[in-house]
């Protein structure tokens, strides 16, 4: 098992936990929690693979993705039931780590199919955030990504860093490592200092439909 | 026409009716009703086929799926307009029947592609419930599946029953029949006695974001 | 560059603008606006291509789709910031134009794969409206298409006109032109005179679940 594969499974676990917690806020039953956890953990990669025609998708090729997501969700239920809240900060840091892994994997998978740079960046972003967006849509919330501190921005930056480093003659593993650290660093800094990009406000009085 | 194909079209009709009724609650116009009915009836199978790379999808291969869904939606509008409410219980029983058919078909299609058991169960679940989830998301409701009595649970159980029986030397048709009866039985029992799995409650005071 | 390709890019730009404006109403930040603009402009065609197994999808094959959508979104932000509201009527007319182009392209792409007429009409409709539906779902609104004047109806009519003309011995370009004008004409007439199809009302007292 390579480091990168271990990271990937860690990302799956973390996203499954955020899914299970959101499902808990909506008072879902056991299987509802599992469904939301699976969608959050595997939705982004599945969407990417369907669009890239990259079959079979990860969790069909390798059963561990589903096993890890299900165990993470069950563990979350047990933990919250018997101990009490998961520390918010721990979760945010873990989520940032998952985001970093998924963004770089998504960009990498797209690049292997020789897509243009713009499409590779979108694939990195999609892999990183689409699972969380699906989680929020199913739970009838405006996706967190659009309200939190710098989030999509971190993915786009990390994806671009990967693409640039990958084109340079760097030693193996450097492109992946640095670009993951870029996503992680930007996201953690945004959490720590509540950084936000300026927002685009359009008042309701500006509309007439 | 085999029994199973007839069941499949019946499932399409039933899900189209639930879609048309939901669209009616949102006061949509004729084509809005048709769109929601089609999404509800065909969404789950389409998602499954796109993920399994199983092309062409059912309703492209065979026009009857669309015809049946459209007729069921039009019939629903006419029925409600000229007679009054569709009996809730009749609809729930029919929906349980559709769920049973779609779950078993989804599991079967996945097994034919030699996917792992966990992926086959997810495909059965997805085929059974995704159309209804799409219907509820488009209509801006928290998907019913997460609030109703045992629903995903019935799909998962039926899918597992099919996989076990299919691996055993049973006479032809037995695996399909027993597993459909499993979904139907669990779901009808849940409706009759309002059975629920315990829910996973996470209070808002447990969150800080 | 053919006229039709220019129209296609124009459709992308227009839908990106409607996405950016909706994102502005939700006070998203720069990258949130870009994401919504891209989903609105490219979501319908991507869904169609994934279902038709038509790979690579447009924006992977040709970078201009992404470039045009991003520029349109950035232009919208700048315009609204420095000048004030985009005239509602201008936007509606442009949106009708985009709808016309996308509907005809979607029908055409489906016909090239020899799908049945019913599936081709659904593909035209999907290409025309799915991006906007995704935009509204992500922004947690009931999709506009189900509340606005005749919208899906215009797509379905235009798609049918294309299919009929395409089967007849018409000079090249006539089928595309007339069917686009059909969508445009119906939609503009609906906007001008607030035409609506009768709605299917189902009162909440008719439900018991």
C-alpha cells in the first residue's frame, strides 16, 4: 500500500464522517446515515469518472472504498452516542486534508487522459468538492462550500500548483506533495484567520422576475 | 413479454405517478409534471447505467419506458382532476412494489458486470431510491426516503437476499421472486406497523460552525 | 467558425451570466460565482453526453467553452459592480436564445446516435434546461423552469420541429434555423404576454403522509 493510497482512503473516511454528522443533524436513521456518508465520500470521484468515461469507478474496482466509508460512518455514530461532540477543529483539519488529497487525485486522473489544463482544474475541483455539495443538496442546505471561508479557491490553487510542478522536471512525488500542502495550507490559514474572498452581492431589489 | 419486464414497466408507472403527485403539490404545469414524472421513474436506472457504463440506457434502448411514464403521469392528472385523491394506501403499496422490482433489477444488472457484492448492493439501492431522491431534490424537499419508515433498509435487505440466492443452486426465477418479496414484505410491514429504525440525533448545540 | 458554433458559445455565455447573477443573489465569493456559472452553462450538455456515452464531453474536447463561461461570469461581476442591474428583459431574451441553441444542439447530438424520437426530445429538453435546474438546486431554490411561463414546452416543441424538418428533404440549415426560431418565438411570446399552461394543483389536504 502506497502512501498516496493510504491518503486516499483517509480522505474517504473523513468525508464519510462529515456526511454522517450532517445526517445526524437531520435525524436520519442508520441506513440514511450510511447513504449520506457514501455519497459524501464517493460522490465527487464518481462524478469525475462518469464524465471522463473512466470505468470502472473507484468503489466498483476496489471494495475498500465502501468498507472504509461505512466503518467511518458507523464509528461516527458510536463516537457521538457514547462520548459527545467531535471537536469542530479536528474535523475541519481532517476535512482540509481530505480536500487536499481528493483535489490532487482528481487533477492527476484528468491529466492522465490528456485533457486541457482548464478541464483538469475543474476535475480536481469537482473531485474535491462535489461529494460535499451532493451531501448538502440532499440534506436541503445551501452547499457549505459557498458560504465557508476560502474553499473552492484552495482546490483551484492546489490543482494549478500540481499541473505546473508536473510539467517541470521535479523528482517523483514532489508534485503531489507540494500541491497537497498548498491546498492544506490555504484552507487551514483560511480557517485559522477566517479569511474570505470578497463576496459578490446582488440585492433582491435588483431583480424583477 | 416476460413477467419481469411487465413488473419493470409497472415500477416505471408507479414511480411516474408519485412524481406527478409531488409535482401537483408544487402546482407545476403540464410539462413540469411530465419532467418530474420522467425523472422519478427513470432517474435511478439512468444513474446506475451511467456509473456502470451500461449503454444505451433503458429508455434509449426501448421507447416503452418513456411512453409508460408519460401515460401514467397524464392518467394521474386526469384522475385527480375528475375524481379526487388517489388513496394513500394504494399508492404506498404500489410504490413498495416498484421499489421491490427496481432494487432487484439494479442488483441483477450490476452482478452481470461482475462487480463486488458491496457495489451490487449499492446499485440495487440506487436503482430503487435515486429517482425518488431526485424528485424530492428538484421539488426542494428533504428526500422522503430519509424520513419515512424503513425504506433504504428494505432495498439493502432485498439486494442481499438476491445475491445469496443467486449464488445458490436454486431453480430459475426463485432468486428474483424471493428477493422481491423480501423488499415488499419489509416495506409493507414498516408501513402497516410504522416500524422505524432508531434515529441518529445530533443536536444543533453540538455544532459550532 | 461556423454560425452554429458561434451560437453555441453565445448560449454558453448567456447561461453563465444567469448563473453568475443567481450566485450574486446568494452572496457567493468569486470562485463560488465561477462554479455556479460553469455548472449552469455546461451542466446540461455534460449530463446529456454522460447519458449518451458521448465522450469526451464538449468542454474537455474544446477549451473555449470554459474560457467563454468564465469570461462571461467575470464580466457579469464587473458590470453589476460598476454600472448597476442588467436589464431583466435583455437577460430574458438572451436566455431564450441560449435555450433555443442548446435545445436544437441536444436534439441533433441525440439523433446522430440514432436514438428513438422520444429519447431525442428528452435529450433536447435536458440540454436546454438541466444546467439551469442544477443552478437552482445548488442555490436551494425550486427550479425556475417549473414556475416561469412556458419554458419546457418551448424546448419540446422546438425539438419536435427539428425532428420533423430533419426527416424532410429540406435545404441544409433550414431544420436548425426553423426549430431554433420555434423555441425562441414560443418563449418570447410567453414572456411578452405572460402565457402559462394550466397548472396541476394538488392541495395539501389531499395528502395524508
